[in-house]
C-alpha cells in the first residue's frame, strides 16, 4: 500500500508552508477611510475599461467562486493520489459502503428535516469510523458557517445549514455535502491516529489530551490501540508534524485564511459600491485585486498542509464512489 502521508507531502506542486508564509502580508488591503476624498474619475484609463475590469474582479472575488478556482488549479495531483489505495476510512471498501448510505439518504431526503439529514450523514461516516476502530463522532450540528463543515476536537462536527436546508436535492449537491462530511470524518481519523502515535511514543494521556485538545475518553481509547510501524504509523508521523511539532507555523497559515476571507468580502462589497456610484473605481480595482491575490496565496498555503491534502484525497475518493453509485 502506498505511503499516502509521504506522497501527499511530496507529490502535489504546492508551495511549502515555509515558502508561503513569507509571502502572506498581515495587512493587504489599503484603507478605505479616505475613499470619499478620492476623485471617482480616472485620470489615465477610460471609464469603460475600469468598469469592465471591476465587474470581472467582483465576480472572481466571490469566495465560493475563488475557492473553486483555486481547488481546480491545485487538485490535479490529488486526483491522481485518489486513484491509489488509502488507509482507514479512505479504503475502497469504506468509501463504497459510505456511497451506498448516501444513495439511500437521497431517497428519504424530502421527508426529513435538515437535522435529520445531517444525522443520517453522520451515521454513515460513523459506520466507517467504527469499522476502522475509531470512536464515533458524538454529534453533528446544523449551523450557519463560513465554511461548509468543521470537525471539532471535542469530537463533534458541524455542517453549514445551507447544505442541508433545501427540501429537494440533486446529485451534484448531494455529492458535495456528503463528500464534505466525509472530509471532516477523515480529520477525526487523523486526530485519533495522532493520539495513538503519541501514546505509542510514551506521551502521558493527560498531555496528549492537552496538546491535541481531545476529550480524555478519546485519548484513553487511543492509548489502548498502540500504533505499529507501517503505513498508518508513517501517515500519523506526518500529521503529527503539522499538528504538534510545527503547530505555530500551521496555526499562522490557518489564521491567515480566517483573516483574509472575511476581509475579501468587505473589500468586494466596497468595490460593488464604487461600481454603482462610479466613484473611485481605479482605487477599488487595485484594492480588490490585492485582496484576491492575498486570499489566493493564503488558501493555497492552507491546502498545502499535509493533513488537509490527505483529507481532500479522502473526500475525492468518497465523491468518486458516490458518483459511481449514482450511475449504477
């Protein structure tokens, strides 16, 4: 079986964290405080050109659009990795079982509440976690999120209300929400495997719980499952490097994304206002372009974190299995 952890670190042509963080400015947007003092008429460019450029940047700067474009640009190597065998819940058997559960959910979708739909997805991923001897995630919350979903270290997860709110769902949207929840379940597996490795290396349970932020019951179960040498051990070592050893650098990358994404939304709204009024469009174009570029750099760095790449590969494998089941 391929050593996925090492492959993920080496195969994808993404900037390394150490290379990228130097390019991440903490403040990338010029202040809008003096916008009213700026003459709206361009001194050097035709207003039609400015308007065209600004309309294109506003469309490009919508977060889901930008995230999708970045994902398409960097996902080629991950799709290749998704063709290889994978450990844990990413195994062929697990993704096929999960896909069958997703197809069954589609038949019942319209008769269930948003929380019931989320619960069914959690039940499906928990079946695969338990099959891999990983504790089941305790609950899933339907909430308003900036992200699509999130795995909490307290051993629960959340899903964006918009993904499960509609009384009807097509194959594309179902595949998106199911694969997203599977991605978060892979993070649960990563947390648990790291805890197993740390226990195997002799870390006290209390220290593992403190460092990883995991409930003591999860750590105690991890300690009952020593991690022998092999592919899973090597993957856990790579994840532990990012989660524990390099935690300050990893946290900077995550914090940068959390900063630039909402900042982009604010700058984009200001650009839309400039477009509507016809004032300060040249300034708006420069500011929005800088914000988009900073967001791209930050998100590419985030996608390059080894545990994120691994979860994305698991997500792709789940999505492929679901797509196959839909065609069957």
